[in-house]
């Protein structure tokens, strides 16, 4: 009996050692290849060839990319009818050249949209029909240009806000709630093979989860194509994992792909519970909110690494629902978190440091992938 137990124990140990060895040297996307793609948002410096160090990290570790800014309407159609394709073309070429999953971001969003979209020549709001036509022209042009080359589009970004869950953006107030379904239908017509996603922040909050479920269930009930939902995942050290899990399951059970689309983990104190992930937030600088200018203390560093590990354990536990995990950027220097929600701080949200060096958590994540 003892001999049997000892033999089984040794065999198990042997298998674990072999698996562990086989993980060594793997990149992030290789390590999670059975579970989901792993990606990053690319900035224009990388696409323009200026940022070689970031470029080599991306090509080594990631098999999925999203455009950080260059496909947003204020950049791609800054003036009505004048499209600026250069960086977006570079983005799609980059993904194809490196055989990556290419995600377009984003077609309809209240922020980073040029003013002309919503007003007439004298500055009054346009009519519902005019805005619908402008939305259609935009979606047809942008989705149409990359037809057959983009794996999936973030069609509508951040439609949820306030107690009733309906953001009163210009899209909503001028067109009505049905702007969401129109956008999905238009995107589907422009590229019938592209996947289509709804993307939003703080999707772990129960009220926002409910509002998101209402949006996607409405599309599903009407037979409008929607393939997945994106949780932006701009998290802090107190991210409520139990609630994140509930949201993954709630959307996954509807048959939708769940994507972690803009993952970063701030190590800094959050200024107030009142601040949401709204991009226009700008809180005044105070030294007490920028405590780690010279580096993270060990306890915070450990807590930060452990939170990333816990998040990836959760993602892998639910890999039947999760199709992609994308980081919002590549290294700490270039992260938007240094300037949001307070400008000029030193934050540590990503997996590569200010010297473009891999943080130790990368190997912890790679090792983790075989245990789940
Ligand atoms: C939101 C958007 C992203 C990006 C971040 C902040 O999450 O979806 O495109 O603008 O805000 O950088």
C-alpha cells in the first residue's frame, strides 16, 4: 500500500516537474495558448517605428493587438468626410505581418469623438436622422476599409452610466437608446465576418453588470449580431474578484465571449470613491496620491503581483468563457495611468517596467498557466 502511494506521489511529482520545465522560457501568449489570446494596446509611436523596445516585447509576448487611439473617431475622421488612415493602416499591417488577432477600437463612443459629429454649422445639435446618417457613414467607411482583416470590433464603448444605467451621451439623447442596435447592425453590414463587441468599464459593479446584461440581452433578443462583451479592467489593488467572477459567469452564460480588454493594475491610492473610470476625470495633483516616485515598497509590490496572479487564476478558471486578455499598453512609462485620474504621477500598472524589463510577475504568470 505504502509502496503504491509512494510510487503515485513520485509519478505526480515527475509530471509536475516536467510540466514546470516545459513552461520555462514560454512567452505569455504561448503559456495561455490553450485558454485565450493575450494582447496589448499599441500606441502610434510603436506603429511609426519609433518605439523599438516596446515593439520587440509585443512581438515576443502577445498574439493579439488593439489600437490604443488611432481608430478613435477624433483621430480617424477629425473633420467630416476627411479620414486619416495612415496610423490605422499601419496598425492593421502590423497585426497581419506578425500573424496576430487584430481588434478594432472603437466605433461609437461619447468620448474622443470630434464635436462636428453632433452639431450643425451653427453649433446646434443635429437631428436624429443626420446623426444616424453620420454614424452610418463613419462605420461603413472604417469597418469597410478593413473588411476581412479585423477579427473583431468594439462597436459601442461605454454606453452605461448613472443610476438607471443609461449614459445620456449625444448618441443617446439625439438618437435614443436604439443607437446601440443601429451601430451593431451597421457594423455587421459593413463586415459580415467580423466579430462585434460591447465594451465598458467597472463591469464588476452589480448595477453596471445589470445594465450591461440589459444591453446585450436586447441585442440577442432581436437577433442582432453580438459576439462578445469587453470588460475594460482598469483595476486597482482592491479589485473585488468575487464580483469580477460573477460578471464573467453572467455574460458567459449568455453564450457571449468575455474579453478582458484594457487590463492594467494601478499600484497607487485611488483619490476618491466618487471617481469612476470616466476618461474626462481630472483630479488635482496632491503629493499624498503620488507616494512611490522612486519605486514600489516591497509590501505593495508583492500585493500588486499577487493581485495579477489572482486575476489570471480567475481568468483561467473561466477560460471556457474568456477568449482574450488584453493589456492597456506595454510598459509603465507609456501607460495612461500616470496621468489619470491625476496628471503627473508615477504608476506601475503593466508587466514591463520603465527600463522595458520584464517584471518578475511575468514568469509567475507563465508558471501559473500549467497549474490551472
Ligand atoms: C477607455 C477607452 C480606451 C482608453 C481608456 C483610457 O477605457 O476605452 O480607449 O481611452 O479609456 O486611456
